C-alpha cells in the first residue's frame, strides 16, 4: 500500500477499535517512521495509565514520565500541540530536563533517538497523549505530523469509549433520573452537539467523559453546559 492507503487503513482501524477491541497503538506504526507507540491516559479518576504500548520500550517511556511528572506526553497535553524531539539524546531540553537526562542515563533506553508526542483531546476535554519513539534520529514530515494528529483525534474518542465501557461510567447521581434532570441532560446534549458539530451519541459520550474525568455527576456537568459555564468548543475548560 502507498502512504495514502496506509493512512486510510489506519483511520478505519482506529475508528472501529472499540467494537473490535483491537490495538490502538499499531495503526500509528503504519503512518510514521517510528519504532514504537503508546497511548496513555493522563487525566480522570483513574490517574495516569498506559492504555496500550507496542513494545517494552514504549511502556517504559510512559512509566518514566508518570513517575517524573514531566516529559513530552505532559507537554503535548498541556500545550495541546505536537511535541517533536527528533534528536532527543543530544538536544538540550528546558521543558522536561529531568526526563531528558534520565532517558540518556538509563541503559534500557539506549536505542531511543527520537520522541514525538501528540495530545489526545476532545473539545475542551484533555485526555492523554500518544507517544511515538524511533531508534533513528530524524524529523517527521509535515504530512506525517498532520496524519498522526488526525489519528490522535480519532484515538481520543476511542479511549473515552473504552474508559466508560470498562465499568467506570456510573457517574450519574440518583436524582439524574428525575424528569427535570433528564430534560437538562437532553438540553445539554443538544448544546454540545451544536458546539462540536458531532452526533447526539458522541455529544452524550462527551458529557459522560467530562463527568468521569472530574468526578462529578452527568447532571451537574449538564447544568454547567446549560448555564454556559462549560463550552466544549473552547480550548481548555471553561
């Protein structure tokens, strides 16, 4: 397959990953010249966790960043932008200097020459990051960055679906069954649909995901949306 065909295949693989329970990391390896990939969750009541990793080195890089509280995945999520370190072993880094030094000092990472991190975000909801590493130095092309960003956007939705399907979706309070609360949730769902240009199903998912990540009930989040204290179309939380 050529590059465009590989990209389309990767999009399909990620878009159907929740239904097929397939690996979320593997498609990234097909669209970028990298050695390994990981998908991590950096927010929510579950704390930090690696949702998938393609190999032991990818998992280790995630673990290091969780332990240190800094690194490319944290920078990608906080800035909502790709983080590209094509020569990570020799470039001075002032944003995550401890991680960079630890990477150079740890013999288990001796093959890692480049790291690229991309944020997992949906609207105003910050979820986590995709980390890619390569055993070769080098920049990603602009088209590769664009493609990985699009895959990361699709992956963010799949991560939300998996988190909420794995027994962590029970965030509605008891009074969320009351008629007024149901109306408010429906109204908020319509508002999120309009804000994001997404389906009603995805709008409802986004409300539940925000509820999960903040430890609040769906009714409480819906009330904030209706009162315009939360706008999912904005960068960052309202």
